[in-house]
C-alpha cells in the first residue's frame, strides 16, 4: 500500500477498494499519515465524493479503529435512535426511556452540543450527579438492569472519527455527505445494536437546510446499514422552528419530564411517537405503525415511561427528584420578550434562536467552552400563531441581565409576521426504510 498512490486515485475520482480505505484510516489513526496529507484526502472526498460501497468501507474501517461493543450478553432486541441535531431537540430524553418501557433495549451513545445545536449529554448533565462517562462494562451492566442507558463516546470507541472530525473542522470539509454519514454510522454501529432509527433534520435550523440534501444523507446512511447488515430506518423531520417550547439544558430536561407526564407539545410528541413507532417495529414489538404509537401513548398515560426515565437517571447516579420538579438549576433572571407588531407568525430564524441560546451560555462555539445548564429560552409563539403587539413572544432565562436584554432584542429579529394566517410546517416530512 502507498498513500500517495491511493490519494492520486481519489483526486482523479477513481473508486477505492476496501483495503485501500482501511489502510488510510488505520495509518492516520496511528499517526503515520500526517495531517497535511490527510487534509488533501478529505478535500478530494469533499469535491469528488464517494459511492455507497466506498462509504460503507470507510464506516467499517472507522468502526474497527477502536473498541466495538459486544452486547450479546444483554438479552432482547437492541435499537437506538440518532438525530442529526436541531434547536430544542430533546427527543432522546423522552424517547429512550419510553421505548425501553415497551421492552426494547436502548443503548444510546450520544454527543455534546456544538454551535447552534444542543447536545443530549449536556442536557442530561444538568441533572445533578448524572454520569455520562461510563466504560463498556458499566454500560452493559446498566442495560441488563434497566434496559436503557445514554452515555458519551469513550476514548476507545471510534478514535479515527475523533481525529478525522477535528481535521475536517480545521479544513472546512465538515459539510460532506460521505464524511458526515460515515462519522454518524461508525459511532452508532459500534454499539452492538440490531437496528437504528435516524432523525434527519431539515430546515433553517438544521445542518441539512435543503430537503434534497437531507434525503441524500438519509439514503446514504440506509445504504451503509444494508451493506453492514444492520436494519436502518430514516425519518426526515422539520427544523424551521425550535422543537417544543424550550431551548437550553435544564429547561429541556424539565420539558421532557412534563412530556413523560402527558403534557408534551404537539410537535415534540409527534416526532417522539413517529421515531418510537419505528423503533418498536424494528424490534418486532408491533406490526403496524399505528399500533406502535398506541402502545407508546399508553405508556405515557400509565406513567411507565416516566418510571423508566427515573430508573435511567438513578442507574447513572443522577438525582431522580428531577421527576418531581426538584434539583434542576434555575437562572437568576427571567426576562419577558414582547412582540413589537401584530400579525401571524410567518417564519422563525431557528439558526439564530440556537445561536442566541449559545450566547447566553446554553451551548458552546468551541469544544472547551463551559456550559451554563440553567440558561436558555422559552418560546411562546410559533409559526402560524396569532400575535398582538405587546403580547408575550418568549422568555429569556439568564444569569447576566445585560446579556439577557441583548438576547431579547435579538429574539425580536428572529420573527417575521404576516397579515394572513400561514400554515404551520409539516413536522414529519419523509420516512424511508
């Protein structure tokens, strides 16, 4: 094998073999291919692309750059869900325990927020004591006992992805569908799962803002699953407005608990039930999507979903009084944002909403930024809702009044109004097995 020869092939758009891709991933992970050379390879993939076979080979090579979990000792069908990231997307916090309460094992390795999108781990860590840094042995133990665990990526899981992502970020090659798909799927398929449901976001608050790009990413990840013998379902959901009512870590945990108590917003629960039904179908717990949704709704009504959430929190050393309204941090100030005009909400700049939450401290623009779990936004008016001048649009939760007042002015710029009522965006846009 010769890296320069392989690089030249990719620069000329020639298909690479499984062995050539495995060689590059292995040597780069070990530090035997320098960053400046690997950067040229990433740029070649960015501009010339990869076919489905190459992407599957890249995913497999990245998976096997580290530890691949063996969950064979955990009885039952294991199904996970992954979201490509959005604003106010707290679905995993509701979905994982809810699906586990139906008898499906849910092993979830999640990420942290970066940029305008929130991270599941950051949200869970707003619960005092909640541990996301578990090794494989403890992860498996909790899955056996509780049927659900949400943890972070360990140093031993897909080390190639960590190195590649850092270089992609530095070389502006992040927005490449082969590189995005292989990054996501390599992390998910190392979990030892039987099936995976993908929530691909599209809209002005998503990484894939155009529907055609979201569909291509979804189809690419489905094809990776087929080639690596894993059942994969993809659902495309809307991100033209924040999902649910809150944006911010402790606020989203609080909203998730409310949802598990039966008080979830319509859009939030529509996405949760759609993804959850797909997970139950993959696990063989239902034959029809409508039946699966009825099962999930019943688990909310009986309180079994909330009970499983409490078990999950306790199993990962968290303070379970969060389910009774206790233990979450509260911001010092709650600033009211009132509309400066009347009309129907036409559009919301969701990307900017996420960025405003970050500016308050709810997210991070760099990996080492500190998170303030207590801060964020409550969105009171969404697309198609009628608003009168002076009526409440949102709340700013902040520990810095000056920042909060600035955020309030910025929120006003996120809203565009119409004299006539507009239709709300369709929440579930596309579903594909």
